[in-house]
C-alpha cells in the first residue's frame, strides 16, 4: 500500500514537471491573417500572458497548415520594415508578449493549401522548459487600414 502511494506521488510529480511553463501561460485572441490567394506565407498573432513568477521563453511554434513555422519580428532597416526570424520570444513573469502585425509574429511559411476565412489553425507553442500548448487560431480577413483623416 505504501509503495503504491509512493508510485502515485511519483506519477503526479512527473505530470507536474511535464506541464511546466505552459501551465502558467494563457493565450488570448489567437488569429491567422487570411493570406491573399496564392500567397506563400502568412502570419499568426496573439497575446501570450505569463501568470507565473518565472520568465518564460517561447522557443518554437508549429502548425499543420504550413511546411515551415518560424518566430519573427519586424525591424526598421533604414526606414523599411523587414521581417527577421528570432530564436525566442520572451514572456516576462506576470507579463505578456504581444504578437501583432508590424511586430512579433508566428510566420506560417509555404502554405500547404489555401486557407479559408473562419477555419481554425491549431498552433503549438513550445516553451524553453519543453512544455507546450496548442491554441486554435481563427483565420481572419485583415481589416483595411482606417482611412486617413484630412484636417484643413
Ligand atoms: Cu514574418
């Protein structure tokens, strides 16, 4: 009986270790930008909140809709916005990382099939302790930028 409860405790412990950082991470409003027809790539955006007291790094993203998935950011290179892969995205303890157009994003490269508005793409996020979380990102048609207001 004693051995059994020790075994049970051991199992509980390993489950806790496996869950890890992902347990303290909440993802809000994940979405994928609907790519124009025949576009080879698109971006996924979301807010990743870390409710734990340890900093977490997002080190990898994966999804079944594209052949390659990368973590990207935008940099201003002499006035031109360019995308660059980043090795990780930091989510500070009790903080959040905002993935949004023009900033950090998950890049879906080499799409296997055209996406449809409203369908969900499961995106698996892997953190630096090896734990992971999968979120369903809805495919959303990008809203056109608001028209500039002219004042005279
Ligand atoms: Cu990108």
